C-alpha cells in the first residue's frame, strides 16, 4: 500500500460531520437514514437482505425524506454452496427447539439473499438510482462492477477487518475503507469466513490502516458516544461509523424483544455465533447464541442458507411470546445505547465529539 495524504473524506462523500450510521440490514430504515443525513452525517440503508425492487423502493423513500447524501450497503459474499447432509443434520438438531413452540423446521433450506457479486438486477438499480454512496460488506464485487459504479459518479466504501483485505480494497479503486474491529455488532465483514481471523480491535486496526493506506479510514466497532468518535479521529480515522448506538432509536425496525434486550442488563454480554445466519456475527447473548454455540452443535450450513432456519425458529418462538431466538445484533459497548430519536442522538454525539476534541486540544497545550 502506498503512503500519501488521503483526500478529505467528508468532501468526497458530501457530509458535514464525521459520523456515519452503519447500514444494519433488517434494522435501518429510510426514516433512520434520512434523520442522520439531515443532521449532517451519512445515513445508510442496508439492502443486503432485499431484492432489487425492495431496494429501489427504500432508496426512493429515503430520497423523499432527505436531499443529502446517504449510503446504500450491499453484501458481496461468495454465493452459498448447498450441502444437503449438513443442512439435514442442522434441521434435525433444531427440530426439538421448534417443537417447544408447536412448530417444525423447514423441510429444506434456501439461499434467501442473493450476493451483490452476482446480482445484476441490484447493480442496475444502483446505476439507475445513483445514491451518492455505495458500500460493500463481506468482500468486493468484480472489478468491472466497481468501475461501472464509479463511472456513475458514486462514491464507494468497503469494509476491511485486516490489512490484507485493505490491500484488496485499495487495489479495487474504492474511495475509503471502513475498519471494522472485533468489537462491532452484527456480521464480521471478513472476505473469507474459512480463513484465520486476526480479530483486530477497532483502534489497532484503525492505526494499522492509517499508517499503511493511502485511502481515508473510517473506524467502526464499539464506538457509542462522542468521546469514542473523538478517540477514533485522534488515531487518524477521518470519520467513525456507529451501528449499535443507533439501534435503540425509534426509527429502527427492531421488534420489542430486541429493544428490551438492548436496553436491559442483557446488553452487557455479547457473543459471536455463526449459528443464527451461517456467518460469524456478534449478538446479545440469548437462547439462540447459547444453542448455536453448544458443544454438541453440528456444523452450520452456509450463509445465508442457515439464516432460513434461524428466521423460521425466531418466528415460531416469537409467535409464542419468546424473543430470545432473534438476531439481536449488538457491539461490545451495547450497554451504552440510548433510546432517543436519531436526530436528537446525532446532535448529542456531535456535541460530545466536539467537547472531547476541544478538551484534548486544551490538554495538549
């Protein structure tokens, strides 16, 4: 990776405040994205779990609520490989849990999400709608797709969890790197889920990328308040991306069980599991994380095929009033979540950040 002064990120993506809302598929909404963008940050839509038509609707709904830039995030995982014996064993193992709620598991699993790496319809929607920013998670699409998006005038971000992934991102012509530390809630953005994970923390990863990359770095993972944002900026990040901090806002689409867990003592304990979706993700510890991480658990089917069973079990349990099988994604500092409207939270984050920066400057003389 080359050295040099990176271009000013805020100018590139067209925002006033160095605060990005993480996309959070299944959690973020047009209302949330617009509130953050209207406040001067970069709101985001996670469309990885949507088809192209739903993504187009979400983009247009957001655009109706804000004239400011916002980010549209897509998943670039390798398409799932069906393994019928692994999937049968997984469904059989989950069957007793379904039975507790008077239900049966699906007869078979399907690939419920199409990877952007092969989704031509989603690419066409992005080229036609031209959101100001598009971001990639779980890897990168083919080079020609990146080039097409760039030609359409779209700024591009991509997640890296280590230096090797950052090298690939820089070579792809992306505009900035989201440095996702191990503290982050939700899915790890690792390119290859079978490879060894360096499990770098947000601040260590941020410093490594700032020192070794020519691209702007956005720190992500475990940042919940203005002091955390200021610390990330002090380490050389040009912005911070916050996800869990916004989950408790009323604009999100989470259910009441998720909201109660996030705002309770349960938020002090998070765990990684691949059992809910098929890829490692950090969730509040609940019945599903305990089940999926049990010593006798069989091999988990590929992402997102495993999610087909996970969503069905959550739905069956939820119908009987049990929310503990949900994907209650949350970062390590989830207990700092604040249940206030997004615009109010953003204003507080900005105030805290500026106060912290001022204090750091005063202490530095």
